[in-house]
């Protein structure tokens, strides 16, 4: 694997192959984060495409004082929120009425051959999603960055402009609240 800084440098110089490698590194995390926010595949795909278009256009202004991972996560969040805001202006339906029909691309495991396990997994995903959605905004945002983007506490602190201690506290509270939600009969 090529060093990320080398890829960024090459991409800044217009190397499309280097940029393609950057896209390959982050496409799954960007898509999954967009899917979590948008609640459906089509919107998540549109958001991911917009993230990488913006990344290509703004890569020249990227200062390497923060990790690219942090920058991409922030870009994803902002693009997703802008997309949702724009979509809601065009539509009178609320975000809570939308559903992805149980579709989720987070896991790679192929369980289609076992309907019982497939159903159980879908129910678990729905329960966890519902638990996370019910978290207070700052805790939810921090937990998503940690669990879905696999960001370090330092990267999250940098992305959100808060202390590392606050990040750890929010992640811990979020995990406890999700466990409590699931324990209280909200999962199978």
C-alpha cells in the first residue's frame, strides 16, 4: 500500500490514479456513513459521489496538519447534511418516515444461505440503528465517527473541535445508552 501522504501529493498534482487509490481507501466508510444518515442506498450513493467530487476539487487546499481520514469524515458529514437539507426543501416528508427497507451494506458477511440468521442479523441492525438514532446529537455524532469511521479519539477530537476527554466520555455514554436500549427489550 502506498503511503497516504504520497498519494495526496500525487493527487494534488493531478494524478488520477493516485486519487482513485484514495477513493478506494475511503469509499466504504464514506458510503456507510452516508447510508446511515440518508437512510437509503440511492441517496447514500449520491452523497458518496458528491464527497469524492468535492474531495477532488478541494484537495489542493488540504493542509496535511489533520489526517486525510478526519478531513474525509468531516466532508462526508457536511455533504450528507447538505444533501438531506436540500432534499427536505424539495419534499414534505420527514426523515423519520424514510426507511431503507432493512437494507444495510455495513457487513460483508454472506448469510443469504441461512434465512433465520439473515433475519436475526437484520433485526439486530435495525435495533442498533434505532438505539443510535435515539442518542442525543453530540453523543450520536461522536459514536458514529468512532464505530462507523473507525476514527481514533484524537481524530474525532480534531474533526469536532472538542477535547479527547470529551470524545471518550461521549463514546462511553453512547455505548452504555445503546446497551441499555437493547437490554430493555428492544432487541429480540
